[in-house]
């Protein structure tokens, strides 16, 4: 169980920085801070654990944990003989960012396809061209994101193989 008084000032700064980082992309700072907390937690946490650690209301935690769970950042887990809900960082929260973006891009591509069906093939002006560009952009992004996701998975697999075959190594060695 993570308690507020057990979080070092450095860890609190890390959690707050993650919150600020994700806030610039439209996620609430509480959601970002939750992601930061879950990232550094070795064990699953209850809503009360999270509220205590972050110094925010349980209601706010409940709302924000549902959001980051829907994105794929955290998983809901059960504990033997405990009826409370527990959450832990998902096995691939960073890949979840790519997958979420792919779903969003695919939705936009569907909208573009429907838009093209609504615009006559012989329409004058640039409307059809703009929608064709949108669809082409979406298809391009999906191809790129598939490649990024594959390379990410390969990178993680290499790191895990190296970590387990020769001991723990620093991420700095990747750069």
C-alpha cells in the first residue's frame, strides 16, 4: 500500500511531472498523476490507497481511474478474500498510447470514408480533395503507427531478454 507520507519528495515530483505532462494533451492532471503513481507502484492499489497517496478525493480517483483504464494504462485486478477493487499498471501502458491513437485515427478514417461517399465524384471545388487528403493521411498514420507499435514491442522484448540474461541494465544504454 502506498501512503502519502511514504512517497519521497523525488517520487512526488515525478508523479506531479507525469500529471503535468499528460495535462498538456487534454488528460486531467489527476489522471496523469494516477498514471505516475501506478507506474512506480510495485503492488496493486485500491481507490483509497490512491486517494491517500495523491491527496485527492476518492470520487476524483474513481472518475479518473476509469478514464485511464479505458485507455489501457491500468488493469483492474482482484485479490483473494478481498472484495475491494484493485488496480495496477498494465503490462504495456506505453503501447496503449499507440493503440489508442490507432483506434482514434481509424475512427477518423471511417468518418472520411463516409464523407467521400456523401460528396459526388464530379463535385467541383476542393471539398473532395480535402476529404481524400484526410483519408490518405489517416491511412498513412495507421501504417506508421503499426510499424511503431511493432518496433516498440521488439524493443521491449530485447530489453527483457537482455535484462534476464545479463542482469538489470540502464535505459540510458538504448540512446
